[in-house]
């Protein structure tokens, strides 16, 4: 799945993620060996000032031996916001198997993937999006699924963790 946080700032109430050359990750660091790979980045500059981000540090770790990916987001805001949403897009069908666990099933018959998170911090919702663009259908299939993991409440800092695993 692909992931990017969405920060909602009150009173406008609209998502404040923009696309432009000045909005990009900074402080990139990558390391890898036979057992693991890790990518670290600062995402605060990927959002406009209205998002109230002072820092959003993302670390993505691949454990080749366990076949897992851990995503850790540590954020610090200049002002508390009413909600923070992590958005993940996938072509896999998504079902919630239990609190804090989503199962992603590929139409190609690959082993199901398990996405886990802390249900006391994040609340999931799943949206099915029918693809109308023929070129996108070629790559993604007839539909994609948007997983939204919402952290609600007035907060100025926090940590969000996701684990993606393919059990053997």
C-alpha cells in the first residue's frame, strides 16, 4: 500500500496536502544490508504552513527475514488539530479481521497481507473507488481501496505505528 498523512486544520476543515515542487520530503537517509533496509525522512516540508506541522519524521523499515515492513511516524505540530489521517491506497481487497488488524487480499492469488495498528490510537475506514480511467485500470484493476486510519482528538504531538506483514 502507498501511504501519506493528511492533516486537517480547523477552522477550514479541509485537507491541507498540496502538490508542488516546494512540497517535498527532506533529510532523507537510506541504509540497507542483506537482512534489512531503512528509509528515514522529514515530511513537514511536504505540506503547506496551514497544516501546522513543525516536524513529521517517518521511518520505514523492511525486515527481509520476517517479511515485514514497519512504518513509524513521529509528529510535532505548532497547534493541536482535530484529526490526523493516514491514507493508504491498494488494489487488494481489504477486510477488518479484528480491532487493529486489516487483511489485504490480492486478486492475483498472493499470500494475504496483514496490516496492524494500535486501535486505541487509530480508527480505520475502507472506501472502494471504482476506476474509470482505462490506463489506470490496466495497472490497478477495476477498483482500488482507500484505507483511512484516523487519529482523532486534540493533539500536538504523537507517534503512529503500522506493521505490514505477509505471514508464511
